[in-house]
C-alpha cells in the first residue's frame, strides 16, 4: 500500500477572495477529481483544511506512478467558483 498526501497551494488566498462558500466549492471539485482518478479499492479522505490523503492499495511501482500522475493532472485543472 502507498499513501499519497496532497496539499493545495495558496488556499488561504482563495479563502480571502472567495470566502468559505467559494472554498467549499473548490474543495468539492478537487476532491471529486481525485476520487474519480482513484481505483475502487483505494481509500480517499480529506484530512485537513486543504489536505487530502489517498491510500493506493495493491499497486506496483509502475501503476502507482501512473495513478499519482493522474491525480496530479486533475488537481492542476482550474476550478469554477460562483
């Protein structure tokens, strides 16, 4: 098993500009993207204000790297707020 920890950069600035509702929307979109990129046996959780954890179950090094890249690409896409 591997554990992937993800933190969002500049989350505090996002909160200052869009407030709690805007941040909730952004977190929801990003969380959905991470979950959609995960396999059915993986465990996904939000562990902090702007932090997520993804436990990758039963993956070899190649599959694990592919999974990490997929999750990273989903996190980098812009979110729509408002």
